[in-house]
């Protein structure tokens, strides 16, 4: 904390305030825990390249002494052992690193010199090494400066299950790994969560919906040993499972209902979204799920299927994944500039979604940190560069699905694509993938510019992941899918398993779910990640099985109570000695409100809906062209669809979603932020959807023959998913009584309150009572606990 | 050395602190919507302090960016090129065009006939700045302006050009300037967002705006620009529902926090305490924001200055007045977008309308700030996303013509906030087509604006997907010639 005390005097000298210092102190404490076990304040006995050194070298040195040959300084690279041990090019008597010999290691001399002209990293880079980092490097060189390959690029093998302190705690293999980590870090697991809270958590995690009143009752009464597993099985069978699983996939696939640039016209990709839900519900293996999306069209050809073959249609539809990127309709754009942009988007999305690599960083030059060369970027680009498409196909509303596309007719929906929720008679066009008959040559684009053509490359993937053997795989998207699913591919299974884990625990085992490269975080539980990855792959890439393993683990079932010990030892909950307490994603906030009031329309799929939205948002931003220039709200049942069906116009995304950190679907996104802002409070207090839900539930309960206390208890239980405590009920009841008295004195206020929303009002003469109950329910909706799981 | 070290620590800490706010423990929304009380010592009520620690003393504490969306023609506003009138109808010399790429709208045009301004120019102020007759009020404050003639960009279409101007990159979901300012400096006012956005529409050909122009990108979503709308509800979901008044709301919140505190006793999660604070802040915003956005109580001389249109909600004039009030109240970055500047045709008909909508209020805003002693610490920026061609799109007739997009040179002016007043910076050739002296690329412009705000554009970074991102990406240099 020496740094901190000097910072303090600096701050005070500069008349900055104590408050900042205090705040920084809290943060500094948290920083040290940030890298999990990687950076304890003391230097470990054995310094490991992957865990201790590479993160430092990568972050501070590789930009100039790494894989990018064009920007390499002094012709020195420190990312490979051979280069770091070799004689320096500009002074062959010296070596950057001499294992075990500090005094002859130029690296050591340059990071510790007092001469600012010599110091590394250079002063002008704005990068510095901390004393702790220098101490780590010192010890590493002394211990022989051993390099190791990057963990993520070595194929996972099944690790041995670790010894644990308490054999009785683990319920499955997951728990052995987490408990071993807790043991290492002096933590012990929380108790199992109480049944009510556990049920709420697992129901929301699997279906995205709160448990019904009936399910709550049933589960509480079921005293059998496997009561929880029975509920899990039931939830996994729910058709809402597919919706919940689809949600993060739609973020990765940047799914939206408009084209995204400037005029931002309508597109009709929703049948593809319906397919994703269907695929999860049918529990397609991840191998099939991925292959169809990447190469369904090529699979149809390879299997010699006819276009009207049922499987062929479904395979074609799945390829919509790669057409969800934004498309311009701005008159006057240069066609090729935008066509290249679309291929770029596909390439970047592929890298992030399937490989968790920041491919986009190698578009204009070799990657600065990972061994992805610019040539590698365009070799991957070549797979996606064969679509017979245009940068600018037509003006707005000329077409909702630029070619290549497929037509889905009413007959298709009746006979084949039964999961597509098309209710009107018009056929719907969906953009899909196709390759040109003659291959389009792919050039390296100098500095990433569409019109600066460099060398021609062919479709390929880098050797450091897994050599792409053209004898083994066709050089097209189908080959790409096969290469990904090769048991020797080190990334595919790990990346997906890690993202599924994130859905349940709020953070991935690798926290940077979109970056498994050198700059990504190290896994908090590397062996667990490998165990899960291998287990997943060798069990048919079975997604439901994976989900079940996770939710049945003792780790998942813990209570989320946070103790002082947790806060001091593991504030970020890296070691999972408690269940995470997390706010629901935007869509689920809406779902919970609608479901608990009984308003929810559980229909699955179909065209997206336009629900209540503050006036004028689309109109004030439009170019004035296209049918989306004005917002035409839907009515009736459509108003009560789940959050994932709320219409996403990319240039003006739905505010109730954005305020709760939903993706704007501009680009592939694999991790949302989770903020806590006053705008969220305003939304929960004033949004017509919440108010209407409160009103409808109040009316329903008022019509029931029960006491006021019973009504309040029931509302509480439906919304919070647990029984209220007596002291909670006291506060709520007191509030209800006061509201009722106040509203009885001002019945016109009651009438106004009850006027919200389009759902028909129940005929109840005692309006102040209903209105008071509505206010009470609104308050309950605003409890912090409600939208947390 | 020691200072550098400390400076670096502070920078890292600040970055960490801001970066960690959501995941952090007991974190509250910061940046755009923060609670500065946490950072202020009690009893200090001197000038509101920024959350972030500037890298050095800022000249501009706040920015008001009057974005002219669609690209106003420089030739009918601030770029006097009599050569174009002399050579009207003649072909643009290839030696001038030098292979400049063209948009799809004029790429197939057989001829590129030069066309001069239909409107008269004269010199104004001590500085003798040339101004077109369409902007008499701005002309009157010429000596307050720092006029850049040599802004330039690589984009030739609206969407990428606007995105470049606002986020430093043509493509990609990168944070907007205002979001960077919010991230770097935080808010000055506990009841208002640090980054506020106001939209208006003129009478000319328009191109729309997109929420990605005020996006937080990969920064925390608390740094997202908050749109103030002109309707009855200045911020989305701000108004209490019909039938609820302030005291009823207060009562609900009091009970709510009692219940939430019970939950805290159960769970011990500091997020619960943070949530209670957010509800309190929301409550305060509900009072503070409508008071601020109510323009009806402005004195007569102010209404006169901005023009009667300023009382019509949603006009550029109303937004200028609102911008002054927001800025005065401590909003770090107020971004206006005024649409309608895309004159591919009918320059003669539309340009005067667009100018009329903006001239008076723009000048009034600068004068108003000056009279309040705020101009020194408030940077006002006025300009679009690229320039327009010196040749006519379509045929130029005696009475009318149009101009296509031109990325190589265009005008933007700034005032206050530490810029050099009464200055013309940079020079283009006699055709206004190419820059002959002192170019200001968008990256340079961003670097300079950040510098004025006390931020080193190379040091204000955010690590995302393994890379440290900046508003200026990998380029940009501060332009000393713009700074007083």
C-alpha cells in the first residue's frame, strides 16, 4: 500500500478530495484480486510463464516485441523462447534473456535502469511495470526463464479429479474442482440455498421465466430426495428453455429486425431466430447446431439433397446466422466497400463467437499479441468472401431480404418448418448463405482498405490452433466447421462451455469470454474448464446435458449470501464459495413482470412486436424513408410477448431494453455489462408495462375472495417467488392502508392510476382499494430482490 | 520519474475504478450518472469537481457540440472561393481532383461543372473573416470564433462519416466523444447525466441520426448519451404516472428502502445499498430535470437573443437554449444534432432555410455563454461530417444547383473553451478542393478537443478485447494553432 500513501499525499497536495482517495483505496484492494490466483501481492515460490509472466509481457512488451513483424522494434521478439534467448540483432554480444542470469539479460537491465532513455517500456508508451511485476520477472529469469505454450492453444485433455477437503460436499465432478480451489484459497462453500430461492434461480436460468405459483407449491411440498432434479428435468423439457438459451446466441449472432445503417429499413430474419429456439429445444448437438449455421447450404449440396427436401430447407434457414450483419441502404455508397464490410463482419463474428479470438485485430496488420498474421485474417476471410451479394442491393423497402435468400411459404410452415411462427399468408424471405459458382479471389487488403489489394490468399486457418489440412477438410465453410469440431481443436468446446458457464455464474471460467488469446484473462479454474470441454465433446456435444450438470452441482445450488469474509477474500466471487447474485438480463426483467402479473403471452417466435414505447423516438431520428420511419405500436396480445420478441430497430433500439444493458445488436457481443443506474429505477417505477402489470394483478387479486393480507402475500409470492416474512408484510400492509386512505380522499387519482395500459379494466366499484393495491404491487415490483437471481 | 510513476498509478487507478464500477462491490452508477457525493469531502461546496482526474489543467470544463447533420456546404457558408464563380460551368481540372473517389451519386456523371456560391460573401470583425450573407448573426461574432477551413476525413457517405466524427472510427461500435468525456471526467452534477443529447430537424433534405452516434460502445453503459426529448417527458420514463404525486412517490420510496434494507440484512450484498441510492437519485432527477428543461421562465432578453423559435420545443433554437442550461448546470458534454443539411440539389432553396434555423441561435448561445462568463470554460463546436463538392451534382442552372459529398476539406468552427478567438486556421486551394496548408484530420480534431478538456488523448485508454482503445485510435495530434 506504499503506492497508495504516496498517491494520497499527491492528491492532497493538489487539493483533490479525500473522498476520491478513499474510493481508490477500496478499488486498489479489489485490483489485487482481479487476476484470480495470478497476482497475489507476494511473489510465488515458483513463477509460471503462462500465469505470471506472459500476461505482463503481452500487455507491456508484445506491441513492439511480439508477433507483428512490421511494427517490431530492434528486430526483437519476446513472445517465443528461441527469439528471446538469441543474440540481439543490434548487439550480438547481448541476449534479451539469459536463463538464470539476471546480469546478462538485457530485458532485466532495461526494465530496471534509471536512465529514462534506456528504460523499457519506453516512457512515451505510457506503459509501466509495477514493482511487483518487476519482482516476478526477476524471479522468473532466475528460475530459468522457462517459456510454455499458451494454454488455450493446447487441446484440452481430461484432468485428474482433484482431492478435496470435504468428500461429502461434491454432487458431481464440477464441485470437486471448485471445492479444491476454495480449499487452496482458504474459503469454504455456502450452505445450499433455501428451496424457494433455488427454484427461482433455476427456473429463471433454464426458462427465463419465474416459477409459477403452482410449481412453487409443488416443489416446496415435495420432500423426496430428488425433488430438485425432478424440477430441473421438468424445466429442461419446457419449450421456454429454447428461448432462454437462444438469447445470448442472438447477441453473438447480432440478430435484429432492421438493416442497421442510416435508413435502417425492415428485415425479416425472424424465421432464423425461430430456428435457433427450435434447435435448442430439440437439443441439437453443438456440432450440428454449428455446422448447419456455418455451412447448411454446403451440406445440402454435399448430401445431394434437393431444395425441397425438408432437411435441406431447415439447413438453409440455419445459415441465416452469417447474414445477420448490418447492411447499408444509403444511396451513393461504393458497392465493394460495403461488400467487404459484410465479409469483415462475418469473419470477426466467427472469430469471436466460435474461437474467442480477436480476429478483427489482424485486419489491418499482424495481430499485436496473438500469433494471427494479417495473412491469416484474410485466409479466414476467404471462407466468407464467396457470397453472391452486393454492398448495396437496393433502396429501402425494395426488399426485406437481400439475395441470396430463401422463401418460406405457408405450405413450408405447415409441412416442414413447423417451428416458424408465421401466421399470415404472405411468404417471408430470409437471407441465407450461398457460395458463388466460381470462387472470388481473396486478397490481403493493405491496411484493411477495400481498394488496396495485396497478395491473393486461399481459405485456411492458422497452424497454431490446428493445421487446416485441405486433404481432410474441403476448403469452404463446411471444411471450416469440420476443422472446428475436430477433437484436436483446442478452442471450440472450451469457448462454448465457457459461455454457457457465464450464463449461470455471471462470469466465465475465462472471464474474457470473447478473448482466449494472450491478452485475455487466464481461466480461474483451468482444469474444470478442460474437464467440462472434453466431457461435452465426448458426450455428443449435448447442450442440455451440460446445462443439467451445471445446475445439479452443489456449486450452483449454494446460497448467494455474502459474508464479510467473502468480501475481503474474494469480492468478485472468482472462487465460487457462494452463488452469484446477479440482475436479470433486460429481456427477463420484462418477462418476470409480465409473467408474475399473469399478462404474459407465452407464444413462441414470429415477427417481432412493437410494444409500448415513449412517443417520438423513431420519428425524431429517421431519415424519413422506409416503413420504419414511424413507430406503429401493436395492440392486444402482442403487447405482452416476451422481451426477446421486442422489435429491434438498430438505429433506435428499444429503450426499455437498452436501459438494462441489452445489446444494440450492432456487432457480435458475447458479454453484456451489468449496470445499476437511476434510469433503471425510473423505468421500473414509470414504465407503462410495469404499471399495467401492477394494475392487472391488483384487479385479479381484488376479485378473489380473500383477506387483504392474503392478497398482499400472494402478490408478493408471485413476484418475489418466495413467501414474505412477517416484518416485510407489516411494512407492506401499512403502506397499503395509508395509500388506501389517501386515495379514498382523492378518488380521481385512483381513476387515473387505474387507467394505464390497454388491457381491459375489471369492473370494480371500490377503485381506491384497487388503486392502493396496485401501488403496493408496484412497490413490490421495485424491490431490489425481484429482478435479481 | 516519481511524478510520472504517480501519474501512471492514478491513471491506472482511475481507469480501473471506472472500468470496475459495474462488477465492483457496492458500486453505484458513475460517469454519466454518478453520485459525486461519494467523491466529495463533506462540507466542500466549492466548484463542483470532476470525478475523473484530468491529466492536466483543463481549459474547457464542458463541451457543447452543435452538430450539423448532413454536411452543410462550406461554399455557401464560410469558405469564400470567388474562383468558382469565375469558372462557373467549367470542368473541374483533373489536376485538382487527383483521382479523389466519388460517391455513387456522381461517379457516373459525365461532367463535373464548377459552381460558385449563389450567396454573397463579406468580411467581418477585426479578423476580417469571410462569411456568407446567410449567417449574419454568426458573422457578427466572428472575432469569437476559431474557424477551421481544413477539416478532412476519409469517409464519403453519411453513416460512416458521422460515425467517424463521433467515435473516431467509420465502422464498429466504438464509444462516442461524449462517452469518452464522461468516462474520463465524470459528471459535475449529481442529478444530471454527464453526456446529454438533443435532436432537431431542419427543413432541408435530411439523413437521420442513429443511437450509435451517442453510444458508450465498449465502455460501461452509464457513459451512454442520454437523449433529452422535446416532448412532455424530457428524459425517458422520468414522469410519475398519472394519479401519483411527489409525496405519494416519496412515501413509496421510503417504504421501499426499508424493505430493501431488510434484504441487505439477509444477503449482505452491497449492491442492495447501491440500488437504494439509485432510487434516491432517480427521485432527485425527477425534480431537477423538469426545472432545468422548463424554458418558459427564461427572461425576455434571452428569448429575444435566441429568437422566438426557442420557445417551440424540439427546434434547434430551443435546443441551443436548453444546451446552455444543461451546460451551466454541469453537464459535461451536450451534443446537438440538427438534421437537414444534405443539399445534393436545390442548394438555393434549402440552404437559406437551414441557415435561418441555426444562425441566430448558434450565435446567441455563444454570446449568452460569454455574457455569463462561461465561454472561457465552455467549448462550443459547430460543423458537419464532411464538406461538399465544388462542382454541381446534376446540371447547374442559373438559379439552382446541388453539391455532392466532399471529404478532403470542410469547415468547422469552435468558440470559447481555450481556443484562439478571431482565427482562421488552415487554407485550401482556390477551388476549395485540396488543402494547401495546415490540415486538421478528425483524429487531430479529437486530440485537440480532448486536450482542451484536460485529457491526453494517448493516455485516456480503455482496454477491450486485449487492446487499449483511444478515441483517436492510433493517430491524432494536438493542433497548437487552435489553442489560445
